[in-house]
C-alpha cells in the first residue's frame, strides 16, 4: 500500500513538473515571468535537437578522456594479456 502511494505521488510530481516546463518553455507567459528559466529551456531544446554547440567544459572532459584512454588503455590491455 505504501509503495502504491509513493509511486502515485512521484507520478503526479513528474506530471506537474512536465506541465510546468512546457508552460515555461513555450513562447507565452513563462518567457515574460521567468526569462532565465525559459532561456535555459530553449537552450536545452536546441541541444536535444542537435542544433546547440557543446559546452566548453564538456569538450574539455572529452579531450581529457581521450588522452587518458590513450595512455591507460594500452597498459591495461597488456596487463590483462599476461
């Protein structure tokens, strides 16, 4: 019984949050009342559509991961082979 109540509460919270984000993200009153959130939602929509530029921090993480992968992976592979 408790699990049912908790899951219904979570479903309602997610539904209300989704409706709120849609209302803010639309070009209506959300853009006027909460411009900062509306701008971030528009930017997130661009990224989800594949139109946005990746953030600089994310590119740095990718470069670091590539460098670490090049230096760590060969050592790991040779260690596993022996």
